[in-house]
C-alpha cells in the first residue's frame, strides 16, 4: 500500500481512504481538528495540502514507512478531482 497523506484545515493529519474519495482517515489533530476517535471525515470544501515529514513531527506522529510526497502531476490530478466533486 502506498497511502497518500494530507493535512486538512492545518489542524488534521490524515490519509486518503482508497476507493472512498473524498474521505480522509484521521491520524491526529491539534486544537479544532477532527478527532480520530470519531472516524473518517469528508474532505468537502476544506483546504487540504500534501503532508510533509515535518507535519508528522508537528502532529507527533511517526512518519510511516510508505509515506511519499505527491509529485506535481498527482497533486494536480487530486485537485482537479476534488474540485469536480465539490463544484457541482
């Protein structure tokens, strides 16, 4: 598995759930974020960005062995799909 990790609203660290776009599995949160105990969350119109290794440190989560940065083409594709779903 090669999960893709995102930061949503600058207060929630999570991963994209395969086959269930646009849901984010929550790994950790800071004040005001989505708590992992409440399950996955819809990304919706919330601002998201790719998670970096520094984000894992900020959220006090170990960097997973399968973490890889989005390349620009992947990120552009993600944003296009995200925009298409939420601009209807």
